[in-house]
C-alpha cells in the first residue's frame, strides 16, 4: 500500500454479515489479560478479508486495538484500500472504535463502512466520515 487510497473505497460491495462473523471469530484470539475486554475486528479490502484482535501489554500504553491490528495485517497482505471494518466487542452495547483507531483507519478509506456488533446481536453502522468529521488525512499532505 504505497499510495494513499482513501477515495477509492467501495463500501456497497461488502458482505456485512460475513464480515461481522469474521470479527466474532477473531475475538476468540484476543489478548486482553489486563482489561478483560476482548475485541475482534475484520476489514474487507481489495485483497480480501483480514482479521485483528486487541493485543495488550504489561506496559499498558503499548497495547493496541483490534481495528489497528486488522488494518496493519491488510497492509502487510497487500491491500490497497479498506472498504469496511467490522468490530465485535464483549459488551451488549456495540463497541465504538476509539479515536486513535478512527484516525488510523481514515488513512485507508475515509468513506469506509464501520459496523459494530454487540454480544446480544445489536448492530450499529456508520460511515467513517461521521465518526471522524473534518479529518486530517492523506489529502492534507498530498494536496500541499
Ligand atoms: N479496544 C479495541 O480493541 N477496540 C475498540 O474499538 C475499543 C477498545 C481494546 C483496547 C483495550 O485492549 C481494550 O479494548 C479496553 O479498552
């Protein structure tokens, strides 16, 4: 992923149910011994689906979120854009991606679909643009 591809996303092509299932399956591998809050994520990209989990650390701030791990796996796997991300947290209320993850994801598709599934089946959907309005993104640098 050598060039920013934020404007080429295609959220409409995503199988949302399948992506949520990928996120739920990933959650089983979360490493969250400190928070006890295991999260799974899955991203749909032009190179397929990639999973992530939160990976915590004894040095607490070093840990990272499931969404960022999934996005990094996608980059390593050769993806050039992210069309959608699904999040599966442990709470009944669908987990909202943290601010750092919103910024990290914005790099790979400001219009991507964000889906979050709660443990009891409730689902929320947003466009990343709504979660991170007026974002600082690749265009700010490439347009300069
Ligand atoms: N976490 C995620 O992985 N994704 C989110 O969307 C919210 C929070 C993780 C970070 C930390 O390991 C744990 O959940 C509690 O904050």
